[in-house]
């Protein structure tokens, strides 16, 4: 993978296209449409999504269900008023051996088979100024797949939106608190025009029963928006979600006060590269008073 320079502007090129998802734009569009997604829709009601970051053959339809849920709401389901999204915050865990920290991208755009997504440089700079743990560094982004597999869905659904890609390496309370504070500072006045997407699998463990138990506990904590319990269990190692620390930061930020997450599909089980049992799911937020979906 490489960072390409175009007219002096950095462009983060794709690394898992043709492996984790199709590299043909026509094949990709056909797949996305088959999952119920609508091209170019910009009005929606939800403010935050959780979507998995596996290969599309395993988790693509699950991730798509999260996007479908907000598209349906934007069309009036449940009586919600649609809104226009101008930026998408993408939060994902770093899977390699990067130094602990929160990493923003130096690139001006991210490549997808459907066209590039521009990075919101203004909000990127504002985020970088919020905490010393937040760094602008492309190296952790170079080979990380967790955001890339979701970028085509963002481009397909919200082609005019800019993105703010954020990776976190580590899960210490200081990292979670630092990101939570930064998200509040940057997003508190911009939530109406923003969508936050956390790239996270639900649980992972060598023992299938333990993985299943952790997945259901994760699900219950999100349904109840129990932030203290979620952070406590995360710190104690009782949440094994790849992306759990980012979910914790979003909950701790307070940006979703008065809302709760709902699971959109039955949790799905798969196998990781090392033979571990992994659970996947899709979640969307909604106002506490709204009864919508499953």
C-alpha cells in the first residue's frame, strides 16, 4: 500500500480491494444494491452506526444493514425528519503493532473503486489540537483495513460527504477519555450534519461459549446505553470487541445522550484467522422514545 501524491496532495490508495471487497465498480454497485442500499441518498435520521470490518463475503451484508437502516429512516420511516450529511467520522481499531495513540490521516483523500472520498482537513486539524494523544500520522493508516472496507458504502450512500478517518491503537482509559473529549469538542455543534461510524466486531475468543457470552453482554450494554458498566467491563477485559475502546469513547463523549443503540440483525458467528470464534453485528442509534426496527 502506498500514499500517492497528486498535484502535491496526498491520496491514501486502497490496499484490500479485490481481496476483502470487489475492485470493479460495477460489481461493487451491483453487490451494494442487492443489499438494499440506495445510491446517492444524503438524507437520514440516525447519528451513529456500528458496523463490522470483515471481508464482504462474510460481513458485507451486515455492514450494509446499518446503512440501510438510516436510509430508511431518512425516507420517513418512524416519522423522523431527514437531514443532510456533509461529513462522516470513521473510527476504527489499529490491528498492527503501532505505538499506542489516536491517529488521524495526513492524506487529503481516500481511494475507493467508486471514486475518492475527501478528508475534512478543517475538522482534522481541530481534532489534532484537542489532546496530546491525538497525532496526525499516515503510517498506521497504510495497511489497516478496518476503515477501508466501509469506505465504498460511505461513497455509495453519501458521495458528497467528506470523511474524518480516526484509528486508535490501544484501549487504555486515558486514550478513551482523550478521544471522548475530542469528539465532544469537535462534534457537539456539528452532529446535525454528521454521521459517526464505529468499525467494530462484537467479540472474539478461542472458546465459542465465551465469545457468545461476550457478544450478548456487549449487545445488552449498548441497548441500555450503560456507559459506566461498558467502560468497567472493557477495562476488566470482559469486552473483547475489536473496536470496543472506540465504542466506549463514543458513549463517554455524551454526544448520544437521550439515544440508544439497537441491534439490527441477529448476531452472526464466524472464524478469525487464528481459529478464534468471532461475532459480528450491526447497530444504529435512535431516540429513546422511538420504537423502530427490531
